C-alpha cells in the first residue's frame, strides 16, 4: 500500500532550534487571527523573543554532542549539524533577538517603524483612517521569525534543494518587510519591488545552477557533488557553469559586486529596524551557505574559479569603499559600507584555509553586532517639524551634525560601531579584519589582504567623517532647515517634512538594551576575544560533508 | 624595599585609565575638582614611575626588565607582554613627567568651561595609558594595537579642542597615521606566519633572529618603516604634523610631538632594527639621505614660518631627522645619542610648545609677527623661552647638546658626508631660534602687549621642571647615558654591525669621561674611515 516509500528517521532534537523558530512563526500567524487587537502586539513580541531565546538554548544543548562527535547529518542529509552551522544558527538567533527589540520599540512617539496598514495606497484616505485608529501591523513578528527560520536552515543545508527552499523562506518575508515602512512609503515599496525582482532573478540563477550541478553529479547533495568533482579531468562545462551560477545566487544574497545593486536602495527604503535585521542576519546566513558551498564543493575546482572569485573580491572592496565616500545619506553609507565589508569577509572565504571558517564567523559576529547597533541608533535620530511633531528618521548626513554635543552617549556608541566597522584596534572589527586577512595570507591570497588593507584605509575616511560631524561640528540651530533631505520626496505619515529640525527620541527601553548589548559585545570582542576565538579556531569549526 | 616583582608596568598602565574613569564619573557637583583629580592622578603616576625606575637595574640596562607575560589572545599568538630596557624606561619617564605639566598648563583652558575641560583632561589621561603601554610592549601585536588605538584619543583631542582648522587637521592626522599603520598590519601578519607561530608567536623575542627570505624581509621592513616614518615624522611624509600642531591645543601638541612621535623612532629602534637586520642594513644609506633631507628641510621651513606653533613643528621635523640619522648610522655612539636625543627632544620641544601656548593665550594670535618687545614686560617668560630655544639649538650645557653631539660624532664615524651636511642643521637651528626670539621678545614693546602679564606661579611650575631637567642632564648626563648605552650595544649586535673602532675613541675623547664608556663597546673592525679621523 505504501509502495517503496520509507519514512526517514528524523532526529527531532537536532532540528529543535529551527523548529522552535518556525513553529513560533506559525503560532504567530494564529495569534494574528485569534488574539484580540489589544494584547496582540505584546503576545507577538513575547512569543518571538521566547522563540529566539529558546532556539539559542536548544543550540547550546546540541553543542556538546557536536563537539564530541564532530557533527551529524539529519533528515537524510538535508540538514547538517556541525560546528559552523550551530555557531551560525546561534548567531542568527541572537542577532534576530536583538533586532526584534529594535523592531518592537515604539519610542517616545508611540509609533513603531511600520505602516499601520501596509496594503493601503500611500496617501489615501484609507491610510489616514488606519493611522488615526492606531492600527498596528503585528504580522511583522511572524514574518521575522519565518525569515530567521529560513536563515537558520540556509546555514545548515546539506543539499542544494534544501538550500534553495531555505533561500526562498528567508527571502520572501524580507521582501514584504522591506515594503512596510511607516514613512517614505513609496521609497519603501520601490525598495521592496527592486529587492523582489532582483532576488527572484538571482533565485532563478541559483536554481538553474542547481539543475546543472545535478546534471553533472547526479545528486544535489553537497558531499556527492564534491565527490564527483574529485574525479573530473579537465574542465567540465556542466560543473563549472553550475558552480558559477550557484555562487552567483549566493553572492547576490551577500551583496557582492556586481550583484550588489539592490543593497543601497533596499537598505535605504526598508524600515530601519528591518534594515538592521536584514543587514546583519542575511549576511550571516548567506555567508554561512557560501562558506559551506565554497569549502565543500569548490576546493577541487578552485583553480578554475580563482580568477573570477578574486576579481569579485577586489571589485566588491573597491566599489563599496569608493562609492561610500560620496554618499550623503546615513543608511546608504551603511549600505555601501556593508558592500565593502562583504569584500573583506570574502577574502577569508576565498582563502580556502581551515582557519578561514572561524575567521569569517568571527567577522560576522563583530559586523553583525555593530550593524544591529548602528541601525538601532539610526531609528532614534529623527526629524522634527516646526510645530514639534516628531517625523521620520533624519538620515541626511548634515542632520547628524553636533549630535555628540547634544547626546554624547548615543554619539559615543555610534562612534564605537563606526570604529569597529573601520577596524580600529580594541574593537571587535579589528580582530575580525585581522582574522580574515591572516587567513587570506595563510591561503596564499596576500594580494587580496593588501587590497583589503588599502580599502580599509580608504574606508576609514567616511567613517571618520561621520565622527567629525557628530563631535567636531556645531549643530545647525534648531528651527533652521537641517540640510536638504536626500532622495525623492518623502511620503511621511505626518505630513510636511520641510523645515525640520533634528531631535533624538527617547527609546521605550528596548532599543537601549540592544544598543548597550551590541556596544558591549563590540568592546569585549575587541579587547578579550580569546574565549570566542578559542571556540572558533578549534577542531569543531569544520564542515561535515 | 621596593620589589622588582611587583607588576610595576601594569600598574603604570592602569592608573591613568582609572584616573580617566574617575574624571568622567565625577558627579556634576564635584566637577570643579576635575583638574585637581587629574593632576593628582598624574603625579601619583609619576611617583609610581620613579619607584619602578628605582627597581630597574641600570647596570643591566640592555636587557628588558620589569617584565610581565600573560596570554592574551593565544589563538592568534598575541600575548600581554611588557618590559622595558633603558630606552623604554627613559621614554616612559618622559611621558609621565610631561603629562602632569600638560594638565597643569591646561588649568584655565577651554574658557573655564569645566565640563569641556573634564573631557580634555580625561582624554589626556587615557593617552597617558597608551603612551606608557606602547613603550613597554614586548609583543608585536600588542604594540600594533596600541600604536593604532592611541590615535583615537589624539584624534578627539585635536578635533574637539583645536583651533580653526581642527577638523581638517584631525582627519589628516588620523588618515596619515592609519594608512601607515594598516600597511604595517599586513607585515605584522606576514611576520607572524614567517615565525614559529604558536600561542606566543608575536613575542618580539620569538621573532628576533628569524631566517627570512631576502625580499620578504625587505618588504616587511619597508611596511614597518613607512608606518614609523609617518609617525616620526620624516620628510616627505611629515605634512600632517605642522597642520596638527598648528591647530591642536598647545598641551596636545606637547604630548603629540614630544612623546607620541617618539613611538615612530622608538619603533625603528626596537622593532625595525632587531626584527629585520639585513633589510635595515640594506636600506640604511637611503634612510640616512632622507634623514639628512629632513634635518635641512625642517630647519629651512622653520625659518620661514609665520605661525609660532608651525615653526616649532618644523623644528621637530629637523630634530627627528637627527634621531633617525643616529639610529641608522649604526654606531653605538650614535644610537645611544639618538636614544638620549628622544628624551631631550621631549623636554625641549615640550617646553617650547607649552611656552608657545602661554604666549598664544596672552596674545590671542599664533602669528610671530603679532608679537614684539615682550622681554621688557614679561622677563620670566622671555627667559624661559630663551632657555628652551637654546636647548633646541643644542647649546652646550643643556642636555640636548650631549645627545646631538653623540649623534653627530657617531654618524661621522660611519658616513662623513652625512655628518657634515647634518651639522648645517645645527647652524640653521641657531637661525630659527634666535630669529624667533628676536621677533617676539626684543625691540620696542607693541602697544597691545604693554599689559601682557608675566608667567604666573602655576605657569612657572609648568616649565621649571623641564628646564631644570635640561640643565641637570646637560652638566651631568651620566644617569641617562647609563640607561641608553647598553641597549645601543645590544641593538648593534642584533643588526650585526660593529663600531668603526678608532672613531669611537675619538668620540669618547671629545665627549669626556661620561661618553668614554660608550666607546668601550664591542668595536672589532677598524676601517679606513676610522683611521682618517
């Protein structure tokens, strides 16, 4: 009756972290349907926080087993439980938790960063009505959980099909979330559209690559493909084309040049808490998957791919830093800086050294903490209309002038994140850079390390420029227009943005927690990185094929 | 009895940091006292440093003492390793002597805005931590981290408290230094990979004497040297210094030029030479030429400056030329001279910058042309400025003379042309010092300056210790020379060069009994140069 089908043995405990997050996402959808509007937000937030924290606990419980047996294969090879996947999943869960706090914070204005009704046409009466009634879009929380669940699978996928499914699971909620900004809604929707179209395109490429690799190896499992590559003599067009297309799909997600063009627009258009979440967690997940593909499949063909990969790394660093130099919008600067950082991290990936895995994970931790923290601060710096109504974020650079005089602690924290991005010693970013460049030099990629160092030196300029603005420049007097707002005409919820002053809104406390935690991480990982590096350089950070 | 086992250096590193934290944490009701707290901490630090120095065995100044070694980031081979030889100790003493004076000099700065002053003195204390630590670091990674991280407090000191062009100057300073530092970072990593690795792979003692491939060594040397040359600063990468010195508050310039820039020459001496001996010998001729150019270029531009602080900055470029010249002349006399020069230059330039700061506060202008005839209304200010200036031109009887003379005779033994051309720098120094003194202090009193007050008691206390030290060490330099002689010999052995013998004995005769012991070092070869002199 059941034919030849045998149900696979499933080690549910090993899947617990992923199941907790995705399960909570499903419950979140039910909460939307059944919990009354009043307590809904609280329930959703609590559920999301418990789920991400629970995932971290579950991962910690699995850790001992992995350190002892070196990792296991679950679901017949679809999901792999090894050191890197556990670490990256943990990182995704922690960063999601920190991002959720920023997402949930309504600040002193009582409004969160999301449109009251994302489906409403911007500027329509319906939108006005939804806003007046104080409608809150709490679907945000399950969407984030779904994305986080997808990211966790992405880092642990053992075959290319699972990887593709995970890619879609993480991407679709992000497309939606990008379009839900409360202010500048057209910009936000444009960003979502761009992200979706380009993302769909890269997904298609990825899938096509998977098909070609299946044609080559007769399997979509990474270990089977790796095994098949070992026997190839000369150039196999299927293998090469397939590998390149899969890599392109992944490089799109990490935002490497020339597949980066979505980054600045999406980072700028998306609601800022989502930008922070996306910038940190997507990068972690995508680099996790990229590491696995590169370290498992590519080694035997890396001589063929080396010129292409090197060119991409160099281009990414160069374009990211040079274009960031001329940006005037804070979110776009951070976006291009993200592109540059992709280049730095890639030096550790293409090094193809065992130490590269640990280096990249450390870099991602340092970068993720600073990114979530930096975007959390961006959510608090707001424009203020002449009548005292607080508007959207003041993202134009000139609006940040003098912040250090008025809000020293906030400015100090932001400077700390910038210095970490810049790779100044005694911040986590420096140890990260040191680690990936060391791996690159170890892996005979010294030119990449030199280029990375030069790019870092150039990048310092635009980070430092922001510090100069915040601390050494006097603020424009209040009431005066603070520079011209960048970008297309802003569609805000509260009407006119002209003649806006700048103010820092008080957080409800949640964002403050995130900023304090990420700042502490940035300093601690910079001064005492030994315990973390101890784990990352150990035997456990190797991939189980 | 003070014990050498006490972690003196760590204490010296931590105390100012704690002081800075206290200054920042003072409740607003107690902020009137920030200056007192800061100066108190700095004086405590000075006492501790003197105590540490008293446990230092001068007879064995060539080996690193007061050492501490703890694992820091064993995974990448970095350790927390500190220790000082005579040169390191001398520079730490210089740092802790100057810091309280700079804090005292800033007493009335920032227009009495105590809140701003609080940040200023706290940053100075943070900087003191880094200064002490960087001269004590015995681990390449630790040194690098401190070398880069100390830029941040200076950056804020210039950018937040400086004059008109402070933003430009601060960013230029940071970018120049970081660019050099990041290039050095590649060499730091490469050096580790060339070494034995392991959890203590960055310890300097584990990296000295490696057998490096020729060009690897040369490239690494160049990367290190570039970073140090920018820091020192040498021609042609000196351009950040005049801008920074012109706009920074005088106290910041004092620490910047008198101590921080020494990290550059200190790095050449304690890292470049021992780690890359072959490459150092290979590059020495070119570096000597660059050093001589620095000496003359700095002196000539100093003569032409209209801004008092820029003038002092350029004199420093010239003096750093002497220091680098002495280091790369590879004689024990010249290296000992350079080491001592680093200390003396700190005293002399420190005094000049602090006095210039007092002048600028009084006049509200940095232009030399805005002054005139001050000697009649402010004789003490004029006298102290004259002594500080004379030390800059190395007048016999002041400590700078001893060191400059040692550098010149040491260099003469190695390369007569370099020494002869460098001597022109001394002549030019007389011109820029005396010309500046003449313009500011002599002639008829300008009407605006008639009411200029003379040095107050506080200000006198700021410069008096420096002048006293210069005079004492000018007549009796033995204590300082004892500290630098042995390290110079050790360095020379590490580079694998020996003294031209006959010349050194000439040198010894010239300097007198104190320097005679310098000449007793391991001279084994006697080349033609020696016999001709």
